[in-house]
C-alpha cells in the first residue's frame, strides 16, 4: 500500500492533495443524503444514488487505474445503503480508505471495521466545541453529544477533525485547535466555504454568504502559524487554498479525482465541472481518467483557487 497515513504525506496547504505520495486519490460523495443541515454545505442534494454493484464496479476500475486512496464522503456516507459492503470491498483490495462523516450516526459494524483495520481513517466534522453552537450549525439538537461519543469509540491516532471556517464560527477556531490537541487527535483540517458557482448549495442558492472576508482569513492564517509552532510534533494543521497562488500548479485530474453521488467522475471537487459532466455522458470511467491525465496540464478553473494562471478550461479540453 503506497499511501501510508494522513500524518506522513498530506499537503498542509490543500487537504485534498498529497505532496509525498505519487499515487492517485479520489474524493467520492457516495450519497448526497444527510441527517444534518449545515447551511454552508456545497453538496447538491439528489434523491437517487448509484447502486452498490455499480459503485463496486467503478471502484474496481479506479483501483486498476492507480487510485490508492478513497475519501468516502457525502452528504453523510453512513446513510448510503451499501456503505458497509463498499468499505469492506475497498479494504480487501488494499487501498487506504478515509471516511468523511459528521460523526452523529453510530454504526457499530462500521465502527468495528475501523477499529480493527489500520488502513481506514476517519475525518469528523467539528464546527464548534460549544454544544449549543455545534447543534445550531448542524441544526440537530443532541448532535454534539453523539459526535463526542463517536470520538470516544474510534482510535484517536486515525482521526482527523474537519472545521469549516465561516462567519458562524470564526471566533471558535482557536478553542477548536486547543481542544483537538487535548483529545489526543493529531490532525486538523480547516477548510473554506466553497460553492460550485454553476449549481445551488444543498439548502440555499448561495452559501457564499457564510464565506469570511480576506482580513479574517489573514488573521486565521496568523493563528494557524502560531499554533503550528506551539503544537509542533503534536498536531498537523491542514487547510484548503483560501487565497490561491498564481505560481503554483496542482495535479487535479491526474492525482486528484472526484466522484459525485450520481457517479460522475470529475477532475476535482471544486472545479467548475459543467463541461466535464458532459464528458461523462460519452466516456467510460477508464476513458475519463485517461482523458484527464492526457488533457489537463494543471488545475482546471476552480472556485477554490481563482488566482491560478492556467489555460482556460475550454482551451484545455479542445487540445
């Protein structure tokens, strides 16, 4: 298994990439169904999911084409009817699996699989350690208590906490960082509020109203720098690319792939994917992967990194 652990090879600037592993990873929104209702959610709600056998067939091709890490997300992935079978299927094939869950659903058989299988890691959503605020963001009373119970059950050395930096919780970030360390959890991912601009968010037309301004983002990164020094060797803090970097390239579509809840294979979660969705009507999964590898010189136009200097998407797809 080439990819070993989130603490060894994850990029601290973009939590969807790897800087040491040369392998390929896929973020798979296996379902858009969810039991909480975070307003900043960027997943477009669908009322259908792909059948389990189709998911397994797709996973087989992805593995054959070099995918060595599966980030299984949602919605809430534990609501996918075949989630246990899919996770076992991936584990049996030796790939690294990361389950991205809100932590409020207790699934004993999956928790047992996680506890006994070192190649399964878990990312949990913590938006505040204040119970009232946490429940308010999730819009589910009692969600914080359920999340704490999940953390108690699962192995701390394979947990990652995900926090979305927003107008709702900007004053809570420092306490979250300190709390993560106190729990003995060694990895924290702080992400920005995103939305693919061509599609509505889950519960509203525009979740970008929760996106923080540049001054608060600047102060956030000052805090992150200070906390990285304070907790050096004890905590890895990763982020998404809040501001972008015109001098940097990304291998989205080559080392990063995204599958939505309907089974469309796309270059990256946050890419403006309208044109790539059309390709899914004409090409097989294997053909799509090879197309992205051959045709995409770097990161496609993205709501994540607006400052990238790259070939426009239509030009890239025309060559």
